[in-house]
């Protein structure tokens, strides 16, 4: 089989449909983490599966990046190229991660005290090593996703660059499906906690999602080559939308037995959306949806701070704390938590943008000085 090549069609530019669902996924994660307040939790663990949707997107754009790279594979330079790829990936979320970590660390000090906040174990999380198995104290729980993603991409990038077609057609689907099966065989439940294992269960989840995202890229490129009339595109748009609706509906499945089906539904939706056949992807406004995607990143990485502050306030003020306990007032606490998370994420955006601009100027200066030297 010949090397897979891009069709030359735009990948719907910045796909606004995916950006909208990114925001929905982040809101699902925020709602799932309300379990810190309510016992029993208001939302099932299935809501945490939206992280798998993010992993699939990571895998899709990973494959898109590799296939766009026309440089021949060279053993002498692949190490440097891998480091640059990883650095570029980290740059995309770095400033929201730093802001979220610092503010969560301050909140951690207020809630847990000096010992946890000033423990050297926090440094491992700050350097995205939380999923390596190294002992650490979690300051910002959601960053496990970033750590697992980087750990998986690091070895996969040179392998993918070396044999693009073999990796995307054979290795990726085998690793993706095999990783899901391995988790079920070893743990019985896809989302159950497995602290202390090596490799970390979260890393295996990342491997599954990213590899299957590579498979989605191949399917998407194939779909772009097919010709559909207006009715055909309408049917595919409906199929894609219904697949996401069905996947969301399955989030209520508390034993996680539907996870493989949810993977397939997520994959079907992304294939249709990126394959140039979704009317939503073609017609949704790109600029506001791009802002929605950035907001979703901010929300994902900053809502831990809000949660820690509310936990502290609920302990200090019993009347306030009644809204953060299971009972007739729990909906009030949930609304406060969600609204505060949304507001804080919005406030973080201009700060993080400013940090990124300052850092970018610094990088340009360093490069200019290096070129002059």
C-alpha cells in the first residue's frame, strides 16, 4: 500500500465543531469532579471518559502533524526533532498549566496546610512527571492527562516518523485496541483507580486513545476522497451528531462496560467531522469556537483551584457548607461550583495570553542573540 498522503483539502481549517465539543468535554470533567463535595456523587464516573475524547483528538492531530512533515527520517536528527515536537506540544498548554498549578498550589496551602503545599514531591507534578510512578502529592489532579499524553507521545513520535504507513495501519490499531483489552483484563473496570501500578493505568489509557486517534486520521483522510452530494453530507452530519449524543448518553453507565462502544462512537464522530462531510464543521463560526476551545483548556486546568477554595469555605462556614453536601440544597452548591469555575477560567485567559506573549518575545530575543553570535 502506498504511503498515506493528505488529499490537499483543508482540514476544515480550525474545526469549529471539535472546538465546541472540547468545551462540552471540559464542562463534563468539571461536573464529574463535583464528587469532592457530594457523597454519593451526582455524576457517574462515565463523565470522566470525556478525557478519552481528548486523547483521540490528540492522536488525530499527532498523525496530521507527522503526515504533513515531509522531511525524510534521519537517525542523526530524529532525537532533536522529537524534542522539538514535544516542546511545541507543551508550549500549547504551558501557560494555562502554570497558572492553574500556581493558583491550585496557593489554594492547597489554604486547605491542606504547609506540609502538603511545600513538599518537594510537588515538583514532580510541576514537571509533568506525575504519571511516571515517581511519588508525588497531587496539587492539580486534572494534569495527569498532560503527563500521560507527553509520556506516550515521546516514544511514539520517532516510531511513527520512521514507518508512517506501517504505524498508522498496523501498529496503532493493535496498540489501541490491545490497550483497552489489557485494562479490562487486568482491572475489570476501565476507570477504576489503580494507584501504584507501573506502567500507570492512566498512561495505558493515553496509549489507547492516542493510537486510536491515529486510526481516525486514516479513516478521515479516506472519507475526504469520497464524493457525497448534499443529501449524503446531511446524512453523515446526522450520523456524526447522533454518535456523540449516544456517547454522552452512555456516560451514565456506572460500571464502564460501554467504554469500547463509546470509543467507537467518539471515533465515528471525529471521522465525520474532520473528513469534510459535517455541515456543522463547515458552517459553525470559527473565531468564537476557537475561543471556546481556548476557554475549555483554561476551564480544565483552573477549576481545581475553585474546588479547593470552595472546600475550604464549606468547612469554615457551616451555613455555606450545607449547599455542598448531598441533600435538598445540593443543586445550589453545584451551580455555585460550576459558575465560579467558568468565571475563574474566563479571568485566567487574558493573564495566560499575556504570559505567553511575554515569553514569546523573550524566545525571539534569545534566538536573535544566538543568530547574531
